[in-house]
C-alpha cells in the first residue's frame, strides 16, 4: 500500500504528534508499505525513518501549507492519505491536537468571566483566528474522509463544534512502545541520571514531559511544589521539554522553588528520565490522549493527570492513576502528589499502570489504523464497482413501479427531506 502522511514537522523531538507519526511511519515501513511524508520540516530521528520525504518550502501560514500539500499529494498516486491535522486533502483526518475550537474554549474557560468575554470578542477579529476558522471549515467539511478521534471526548468535540455525524468518526487511542518504555531500564539509567542532577535516593523525584507549559499545567505544578518546601520528605521536579526556559526558571525562583525544579529542555531520548523518576505528574488543562502519560505508565511510574486528558478514559482513579477533577486546583494537585510519597503506594500504582499500558501497545494501535485504511479502500471499491445485471434490473423495476431504488439520487434526496 502507498500511504501518504501529512503533518507540519516530521521530527520526534517536537512533541507527541510528531513522535507518534515517526514511530507509526516506521511500523508501516516494517510491514512493507511504501510511506510518503509531506511536511514542512524533517529533523531529528525523523530523518532516519524509511520514508519518501516531500518537503513543503515557503508556506508561511497553515492555509498556505494545506494548499501546497494538496497540490503535492495530488501528484503522488497514493492509496490512502492520512492527515495529522495540517491539511484537508485526505482519506483519514486525524488531528492529534484535537479540535482547535475546543482548545480555544478551554483556554477561555480558565479566564475571569469579564476578561473571557472580551477575549472571545477579540478572537473573532484576530487574523490568526480567522485563518484557523477558514482552515477548519475545509478540514471538517464532508469530503468522504473518516475522522479519527484520539478519545471519546475528542469525538464529542467533533460532533459539538463541527457537526460531524457519528458514522464518520472512529475512536482510536494512542499506543505506546512497551519495550522502549519499560521498568527494565531503571537499572541502566536511574542512579547515574539522579546523580547528575544532584538528587539522592531519599528524594521523591516527580517528572513532567511537555512543550506547551501553560496548557500542560506547569504553572500549577510549580505552585504545588512550593507546598513541599521544608517538608518531611524532600521533593524535586524535573521538567523535560519546552522553550524560553530562562523565563520559567525566573518564575520558579520568584515562587521560591528555584532550587527544587530542574528545567532540562528538549531531549532526544526521554527514557532515562522516566527511569530516574518516582512518579509522573501531568496536570494538563487540555489533552486529546497524552502520549507521555502512556510512556510513563509503560515505564512503571504512578501517574497523576487530569480528567480532561483523553488518556484518562483508559485509566481508573486510585487503581492505576490518580485523576484530578480540576487541573488548576493547587490543593488537589499537591494532595495527589503527597499521596505518592508512600513507597508502597507508588509501587502498587506503578505496577498497575504498566499493566494498563501493556493493553495499549503501539503495534495494536497501528493495526487499528490499518483497519481504517482497509475501510477506506473497501468503500472506494464499492463506489467504483459496476452494478450487476440483477441490481440494474431490480432498480429499473422499482423505478417503473414508482419506487426509487435505495442507491438512487432521488431516494437519497427524499430521505433527507423526510
């Protein structure tokens, strides 16, 4: 099968969308499929993936990228086009970031009521918002594409914000490489990495891997860490990813936790950090199905995350994770982290998290997406297949009796009017 993948950046260092896309492309190639990637940028581990790269240069805006991607894809004679949320010319639309409308509404909900309405009014006028609305109008219009949602909550966003009918939506959760992310790596990495950070064995090391710090709850997390200064159990927080780290180091210093938080920036391989950590905390205010939470769970770490994270649909509160009702509640977050100071409790939740992750491996995830591809191809074959003599005769008899056949344009129109 000749498969086309479309995304802005084919680089696993940039985030969950990009990392999943690179690993997915590798798995497709391993199964013998020919994988073409249309992207603006190729970098990091993405350069080593066995794909045919088609770079889009000079596309200054998302709309321009989508237009140029459509032109490129139209020339490639692909069997299936799978878009990760960057364009509209596709058979499978799979926006890993979810509905942009939903993200915008979530950000507005975190503001004070007066400021919220002012910001909502300004958004209508801002050129950037107008461009995104124009892009989404084409992405969510019915071109016959299947809409892949990373969770049930995302599927509901498709219906609520874009009026996508349920029959066009398939829910496919993220999958994780359970061999790459495994508790087995602790012996190799744990002691050396903690030593390099100046963290001893008695200290509880919490970890978050994120790029959009505000959306993923880092401000709330810094305030929660402040609750543990001078407490009976020493605590450190390691933050992997992000940019403009000097601003966040300054913010941590102002909160009085500069010595308790390590901002390490983007890394090529997060595995050593999962191995060194005692718990993973991800108080996100919006996430479709956080891949890093699955990576932490696969690594055997107890997880604290919010119920607005789509991955929470795979988890059970106080069994394999601690789920927050309000991601912005410092007291609730601090209480959840403190509950994991207990070594036996961490071990219990971490082992359960690993078992949950084993039920959602990347290879099964790939098979689920391939099943959607087969559905696309089968639908295309049905549309192209000539009708049999019997079907033609039956249709003619129904028309002569004044009963339009089920597949006629007249029947479809009448069903809509009814």
